[in-house]
């Protein structure tokens, strides 16, 4: 029978757009260093070892900060806490341009990782409090699509600014966007419609240690944990290693050809974030939210099977098409995982999100190291790309045991 549910106000989707913009800024700020690295290396006489430290310190600080930041966010007024977080990471990004040597770059990259860690735990809690279960996958898809949009626009935007005003001012300019976002956010979120998002209905929240203990005792947490450590490495692989795959396995030279291929593939990722949400919304009109979610992630799992096939395809266009479908499925899986994570603990959404996000990021980092070792030893990406398909299959098995909470929101 059709499920009758309350209609989500248009302004609630407007708030999701603000979360999308914050996520896009999050990725713009972290990518500025990567895109400007050749210029910085040349001017500061940094070798690849030093550059590797600058890349890795961000990921280590970002990963481990997520384990702690959720506890703070679960006790804060998220309207102000999120604005402060965006201003903080924008400041760290902007100050990077003032660095005079390796030590300054290292410090600001570390601070950038610490402050950017708040984005997902904060956004996940906001979406959980803002939207009913049938709409959460779409809300997550909207804000998470900021990752691929940020990745797509970063090269041309950052290099364009650097060409006009120099690499130092490129950091400052990109960082300044966060201050504009924070001002607009504070104006938009004054609306009384959002009061229930900021005002906690359970002010007697457990202290940090009991909150962690309660989450870790939850069987739901460990099921979602299994999904987190399986699907995050799939995303990391597709974002980090595909350019190298095309260069080493398909003989493509960096430039317009690779750029077009990656744009098509990462557009698939963006569409996947949104397709997950729209799919769950449509399917839940005639079935339970749990059933709708299972259909969506099982379909995504089937598409991710193409990852094992992609290195065997005879032409680059076929490979790009297959990987675009794989990334559409990865996007759907990530949006689904975020939705599952929001329902681990009603009282401590950000704490649970931080534990899951930190674990997923750490698994992804270790997997990326493993990909490097395997491809160096075998000279092929066949095994890692098959592992993406296998990881999706295992994630689907874990996901089948996770039911949606509060399927029938108040009317």
C-alpha cells in the first residue's frame, strides 16, 4: 500500500543547498595545495618527500579529528558551530598563502584537516533532524555531491586565480569564500522553520564516554561500520587512482583527453549521490523505507560489478562509460551509508558520524597504500578494481541487516 508522508518544506531543501555549498568549499580548500603544488615546490625548493608530508598530514589530522569532533557537535548549537567550523577551515586555507617555508605549510595543512573534519558529522546531524527518513538519502545526496562539484571546478578556478594574482593570493581568495558562505548561512537559518534543528529535544545528553560506550554496544553501529570500511575505500580509489590508471594502463597523456574522461566519470559520481535519494523517495511511495533502500543499494552493487570488468574492456570509451556507471553506483552507496550512519544513535548523531567517518577514512587511507603496493608489484590495476566490486558485494550483505528507523514520520 502507498505510504502517506508529510511533505518536506521547500526551505528545508534550501538548507540542504547550503550544506552542498559548504561541502564544495571543503573540497576546494583542501585541493588548493594539490593543484598549486608544482609552483610551490619550485618556489620553496621542496622535494617530493616534503610534499608527501604536506599531503599526508592533512589526511591524518582529518581522519583522527573525526573521532572526537562529533562529541562536541552533539552538544553544540549547530547553526553557530557549523558557521564557526567553515570560518575556521577557510582561515586555515587562506593563511596557507602567507607561509614562508615548509613549517608554515605543514602547520596550516594540519589545522585545515582538524577544522574540515567537522563538515560531515555536522551536516549529517542537520539532515537527520531536518528531514524524515524517506527524504534523508536525497538530503545526503545533495550535500555530498558538493565533493565532486568541488573536485570538478577546482583546477580551472584555482589555476585561473593563481594566473591573475599569484599562488599565494589564490589560497586567500579561495579561503575568503567561506566567510561569504557563513554570513549567508546565519541570515538564512534565522527562519523559525529551522528552530527544531538547532534546539535539542534531548538536552540531558550523556557525557562523552557513556555516549561512545552506548554507540559501541549497538549492533546497528557495527553493521554500519562494516559498510563504512567497505564503501569508503571504493570512493577513495576512484577519486585518487583513476588518473594514474588511465596514464599507466591506457597510455593516455595528462591533458584534455584525460580531463574529459575524468569529467564524465565524476559526473557519474554526482548523479549517483542524487539518484540514491530520488530512488528511495519514489520507491517508498509504495513500500517501506527499508525495502526501498535495499532495492537502491542492491542495484548500485550490481553496477559496481562493472569495476572488475573495466580493465578488460578493449577501448577507452567503453572503459570510461563503465567507470562512469561504477561511480554512479559509488555515489549511491555513499549517500546510503550516510543515511544509515544518521540512524545509529538519535541522541548522538554527530558522535556516531565521527566514529564512522574516521574509521572509513582510515580504511580508505590504508587501502590507497595497498593499491600502490599491489600495482607496483603486479604492474596492473586488475586486482584493485576487482576488489571494488567485491567490497560492494560485502557491503550489500551487511546492509541487508540494517532497517530504517522511524519510517512513518509525524503528519
